[in-house]
């Protein structure tokens, strides 16, 4: 297993997503919190499981927790979750913010 960290923006993404879900349905928010944790554990075991996304930067990959796209970078022996974004949003515009971080 490799270590997995979250960028500041990914942490904010998760906080906002789970907060919004919780405001409408706390059971659904709990379910998604579990799904996100399961995905992070899977990335620790299989860091190359996601699809390469070179259009968003070197070593960037993505995987899904439907309907959310989890963008991450696998470099060396570490995984960094970059963003967690709803699939209907403007992924290009949002991912451009990652370069500014």
C-alpha cells in the first residue's frame, strides 16, 4: 500500500459535498462518506486503477464515486487526491485551479 494524501482543495471539495448531502439527507451523506473512504483505500492498494488524464496535467488520473470524479496524482510511491468534482461541472475550469495551488 502507498500513502494517500488530499490537497487543500480536495479537502474543501469533500467538506462541501458531504455538507450539502447532509443538509438534505444525513443517511446519504454517511453513505457517500463511506464510499469516498473506500475509494481512498482502493487507491492506496491499486494507485494505477484510475484512467490517465494527461489533459489535466502530468501523472493525473481519475476514478469515480458516481456521480463524482476523483482526480489524483500518482507519483513515485504516493497518491495525492487533487479534487473531487461532480461529473456535470466544468471539469477543465475547475482542474485549472489545481495548478494554482
